[in-house]
């Protein structure tokens, strides 16, 4: 006599054959396949903030696998970033920082991932060299601009005494006075400064 259990539990995915016997030892069989969902996976597309201290970063999240009827459940946190919508999949208005995402499907299967969003350095004029006017002959001052940060290439807008204007990075043949510079980088980030030629 065969002693079989009518229920099989805790089976890994695969195809199983079951044979059923009656009291006369007659049998019948069938094959059944136990399936499982595809594993959860998170794909992302990150757009980093365009300028230093801007909050225009974004993350476009695509989740696959698991079991869902309408959508997955999303839970975002960040120790140092801002602009999160904690329960939404896609994010915008983000600052630079580290972001943690946990995704859960209908069966409470979950997957977590970490995303790091960077930003350009601030535009700076750290090592700019000013050469004062030597008299005579005069009109021989200069400003050798040294720009760092932001995203090259830059555009330059100089203004100075007596209606002086220039779009060059470095300026020469200057008279004494105050010269102001407005820098625009490739993403439209701005910074300005001024230098005195004595």
C-alpha cells in the first residue's frame, strides 16, 4: 500500500509529478509546475544638479520583477540630500547627496538600493593674478583669470572703468580701476567677482 501526502508544501520552483493510487492499486498521474516571480530589479537614470547648491537633480526609477497588481510600494530616505517625495517612484528637485530606496511588491518581497548624486564644484577665482599699472608708460595693467569649478566651457563678461567691456578670459593693456567679471558656465551657472588694478 502506498502512503502519500495529499499536499506538498515548501517546494522550490520546478516541475513535479504526482501519482494517485486507489484501493485497488490503480493509479493515475499528473505533472504540475511550481513557478515563482522574477527577482525584483531596480534600474535608474540619474540627472545630477546642474549647479553647485542647486536642487534640480532627478531620478527616473524603473522596477521589474516580483508580483504587483498596480504598482510597487516605494520608500525613500536620505541622510544628507533634500527634495524627496518619500513614497513616489521618480524624484525631482533633488540636491546632491546619498539616497536610499526600498521597493516592495504585493507579496512584501523587497529590494533596497543606494544612489549617490553629485554636483559641480562652485565657480571660483582662486589663483587670479592682477598686474598693476607701471607708469610710465601706463595702460599696461592686466588680469590673468584662473577659474575653477562649474562646468566648462565658460563665457566671460568683463566691465571696467570708462565703459571697458571684454568677453576674453584674460584682459590686458588696462588702466587703473575696478574690473568686474561675470562668469557663466556650460550649464548656465553664474558667479561674479571684481579685481582692482592699481
